[in-house]
């Protein structure tokens, strides 16, 4: 289904009067990415984990873009009567978080930027995405899942946790082709967020898996250096999906951000 303004499928767990934590998944994920964080933080934060447009059970957008995803998230916050949220985005979710900050800074209480980068696509990266679109259209989600798997998980996870690898592969393969293609187009077109970094003046956590091959720790260090007062956490034994591979360490870092925000 394609609609102009998405009503996003989402999980909403935790006390209504606790700080809201908006958890934004990456590509090609769904709200399931945050199951461990929702379970662990649901007693101290209102954890809102949506499926981005075109993923999970959320309808696709006619014209997907990072701005449109950000607007859809703000429409969800409106629906839930949440004025401001701690916004946590992983990888593509981080690109959406930058757009949300640019367009709706008053809705952002704090930021967690996980396994992400500020820069736009280089021409070679855009070309790889076009090839991935062709793969999605020609061979479907399972082929896309297979192509993303090795880069998504760190070497420790791949070598030692076959059940996690199998479960993650199966989850990736659930992503609808329409959502995959739309997100790839949106990522190709996304702007360079580097100039945005100096404008960020809310508490910010930058977190990265030490074995992240897609957005390596040097990207996280660059974000940390450019965002005044930010905190950097590097998680050993994790790759690109650090919240899934080392959930306890990731959740502890996010808990630190919630502590910093307090009840203010
Ligand atoms: C993601 O995990 O969201 C992707 O790796 C982002 C990207 O392809 O740039």
C-alpha cells in the first residue's frame, strides 16, 4: 500500500510519564531491531519503536526521502501526544535522525547516533545501491538479505554465534521489496549532514561497534569530534548492528544518555 502520509506501525512500551525514547531502525530492518532495548529500558523510558515507511507493517510512501521519513516520525509523535523524544537512530536511522533534527529540532530532547555517518553517498556507493535495487526487484528480499548479512555483523558474531546470524538473516529477508527500493532511493538522494553536526546542541551519544565494517569507528570518532559535548562509546565484539550483537553494552550506553537527560 502507498499513502501520502504514513501512519506508522509501532511498539509503544513503558510508563506514559517517562521520557520518550524514539528508536529508529536502519536498512533493511524493522522495529524488531530494538527488541532488546525495549525489553531492558521499558521500565524507565516510554520506548516508541516504529517500522519506517515501507518496512514491517508500515505503508510505503509515494516519494520516500529522509525528510519524509522524519516527518512521518513526527506525525507519529503527534498521534501519541509526545512533545519531545530522545531520538536514537542506527545507520539509516541516523540519517533520519539528522533530518528530524534539521526539520523539527524542538521535538528532539537528545540524540543517540549509532553505527552511522554524516556524509552523503560517494558515486560508487550510489552505484552499489542501484545494483542492490536491481537485485531486490529481480530476486527479492532474501537475496538482499544475503548480500547485507556479512557486512552487517561483526567478525566475532559471525564466528561464534550461528543462531544470531540465522535469526538476523531471517529478519532481513522479511523486508518488503517496495520498502527496500524506496529506502535505497532515499539514501542515494540524502544530503551531506556534516554541516548539521555543529548545530546539534542537545545531549548526544555516539555509539559504534568496534568491528563495524560499514560505518567504521573512524566515522563515529568524526561525529564525536564535530558534535560539542557528545559522548563516544565503542562496543567491543560488535559490528554494524551493535544493538543486536551486544545489546547489554548498547543499552547501558543508551541508559547513560537517559540519565544525562533526567526528567528535565
Ligand atoms: C543501514 O544499516 O541502515 C545501512 O547500512 C545504511 C547504508 O547503507 O548507508
